[in-house]
C-alpha cells in the first residue's frame, strides 16, 4: 500500500467502526503482538473510552511484559486493563505434559474462562479482533468462523442476539498491518520485539508447566534476550528441559536442570540455520544462566538446522 | 618406577601367580580398560591357557567393541571368550529410569547373574582382578573387601572353601599400570581410547535403557568419536535425551529425539571446560547425526563447564 492509501484505509476503518458501534461499548484483548496492538490503537482512535482493552496476564509472559506493553499504550493516551488470571491458567495446565494438550488448555482458559467472562460481564456487544488475511483458513467460511469465536467465548449466538465481531484488518497481510500500525504511532520497540509464540513461555518448557518452572525459563529468557539482542538473529530463546542431568554444587552431587539455547538465522521461518555465535558468547551465556538461574547445572546450544528441527522445541 | 623395576615387578608377579595357582585353573573378566587388560596379559604370561578370560558382551558396548578388544589380545596370542549376555542385562534394566538404579542393575547382573555363574561353572578357584591402589577405599579392610567380592559373585566363602582372589596390580596407581601394560606389549590403540564409563552406553541414555535406545546412542557415539578423535580433547560423547522435541520429516510434524554432544578439555577430570570446537565441525556433526541416526531431529552442544556440570550426564 502507498502512504496515501494507508491514511485512507485508516480513515475508512475509523469511520466504519464508529458507525457500527454507535453508542454501544466495544471490547478487545491485547496480546502485545503487532496485530492486536494495531487493532487496539485503531479502535481507540475510533471509539475512545468506549473501547475497553484488556491485557490478560496469564502468568506465562516474559519478565515485565504486561507493564511494558501497557506502558507503550499509555504514552499513546490509551488505557489498558491488566487482568491477572495466572491462577486460572496454572490450574488448567496442572499435570499436563503433552504439548498439544497444553496449547488447548491455554486456548480454552483464555476464551471460555477468562476473556469470555470479561466479555459477558462488560456489557460490550462489539468485539474487536486483529484477524488478518493470513489467519483465515480458506476452507472455513466467514460465518462458520465467527460462530466458532462466539462458541469459544461461551456465547451461543442462537440464543444471545446482538453480538458482533469487527475485524478491521482482515484485508491486510503482515506488511500492511505493520504500515498501518506505524502510521498510527505504535512505537518501534513494539515492532522490534522478536517473535513470541502464542502459548508464551509454556512453549519454552518441556514437560509440565508450573509457576516454578515458568519462573526458571523466564529468568533464562531474560538473559538470552539481553545477551543476544545485538546479533540481528531472526529468533532466539531459552528452553527448559524436563530431563534431569547430573551436576555438582558445593561439592555435592545433585540432579539439576538443563537450559537449551536456540538462536536462528532465517528469512521466513520456513527454513532456519543455527546462528554462528562466537564461542566466547556461548561461554558467557552459559555462565550467566548457571550463576543467576536457580537449579540450572547444564546449558546447551542447538546446532541442528530446520528441517528436520523446528524453531520452537514444543 | 624405573624400567628395570618394571621388568622386575613383572617377573615377580608372574612367578607369584604361577606358584599360587599351581595346576589349578584361574579366571578373569576383561572389560577392555587398562587395568583389566594389564592383568589379563600378565595372567596369561604366567598361566597360559590355564587362565580363562571372558569378555562379557552386555549389549551396552560401543560399536564393534568386543571384537576389537578380543582382536588386540588375539594378536598377543591370548584367546578371549566373548560371552553374549545382552538379554540378561536388558531384562534387568527394563523399566528403570533412575541412574543409580540402572548402575545397580548392571552391577548385580554382571556379578551375580553372569560372571558369578561363569566362575561357578568354570571350576576355577582363582579369580584374577585388576584392582589398583586407587580402587581401595581406605576405610574398608582387605579381608572385608574380598569377602564382598565373593558375595557379589553369589559365592559364600564360609561354605565354599578354596576360592582366592589374586590382585597383582594392587600396589600400583594408574601410571604404574600403564607402564606395566606397555612393557607387556599392550597396543597403543588400547591406551588411546578415550575414558568410558563403567555402565557403558547406558550412562549415555537419559531415561529407560532399551535395545533400541542403546542402538540410537551407539550410532551417534560412533559418529562423535570418529569426527572428534583428532581434537585431542580429554573426553567426548553423545547423550540420548528422553525429552521429545518437535521436528519435521517429509513435511510432517513429528516428535523426535535429541542428541546432546559433550566434548571436554580437562587435565584431571576434576574441572573441565567445553572444547571450543569450530562452528563448522558442530554443523557437520549435527548434519551427520540427523542423516544417519533414525529418529533424531535435534542436536545440541554442551556449553557449560564442570562444575556445576559433571562430565557425564547421568
């Protein structure tokens, strides 16, 4: 899109949202990703305080993430409600080790238990979503998809009339969304953050997700992101393994935990190569993680390409 | 020890073994390590065919290890009986994931079930052992220790009289044993082999030890030992993890297995640093393992020092 077209696109969408919502209330969930951030700022330009935006703190975020994202929006004059729901998520994840079941538990808890409840209690009849063209499975028609969203939220559109979903970004692909977001004033720090998976840090834990294990991988993630941020790598991460390995602490043998570091060179995530980091960087990373993250006695670096590896471990 | 003393030591021990065993039969177990190899060659110089030497194939050895060790001795005119006991060991290891319990199962199977049976059936009353000074726990008196060996073999020295243990290397430390072995003609290939743990490849498998998992780590071990043998590193190894990680094969998502490579610089094994291998070497290692070892989709390299890591993982 040309710059002129972006401004036109924004004006049209703002008008459309205003004319649709009228004097009602709208609501949306902000994850801090580009799509939900762009729809948040677009919605607030259209509706002001009539759009209620919630950031659901699921306990699986990176260090300070909720406050950081809310801070970006406060500077833009947009107030974000941070909803602490970490107990509901950890309770849903308890005892689950299968990665697909973890993902499903997080999705269910998000839609049905937490965001669904907030939507139902808010009185909002309009739900803003950052859906983009890439999200849409071509085999699923629009109506069925929207019906599914309501079902996920525990709202039966056959019984409860009047709910609508607004998806102002649905014609755009990722590059278009980035341009719209930038034009609307989203800060570059939001764009520069490396890709982060939907299930957040639970995707960085092999085996059961507990508050303690999330805290361990969160600390390691902070170290890895700080030390590798100048590498220009496509993606980098810390993964907490479930396997125990032998270690020595204070002269005593102990079964400790292992962190695996992955750092990827990639253009489009379809194929990827481990970044050729200097050995000194690897050594420093390992020492810092061992020193600062309780329980970690071993650190490895991924040296296998994608394929047959994938970028994330679970 | 001076060279003169070594020859004298060897002559004295050969005479002592001959005078003790007389016309009886002696037996010993050869593992392929320096101590058991040295006592084997010393015993055969003294007793010839009256010493029966067994190499117990527990199914946990490296590729071709039993034949390689037997081959070294055949060249020295010594015949080794290779006893295939892999089914007994795998059956004892079935279902065990705890590292200490694995070690105990292997020790029990070796002494009580396999070697004990061979000793009892052999008619030998003299047992040659490669015990060296370092092996002896100072708090354990010699008699008690020897009594323990018989107990381990399922022989009650109170009931069955006449069994004796001969330990001709017991005054020596490792460097002395090496000199004796070299003087007796043990080939340098035997000395140059990197350290290998007692529980063999079962110490390189996190989680349950099965024939399939041993075969996986054996293949990876062969690749790692071939590709790193010119590094002059202190020790290098492949470890099969129990944690599953996501991989892609032929366009399909699969949960695959991970191999961790460790390569150590060390003088005395008390502290150790990961060897600074060229990134190209790491890349080639990963690709070869992924290509040649079925089920492996991910390879990592250890970057943590000892301590707090240990050299082996289990």
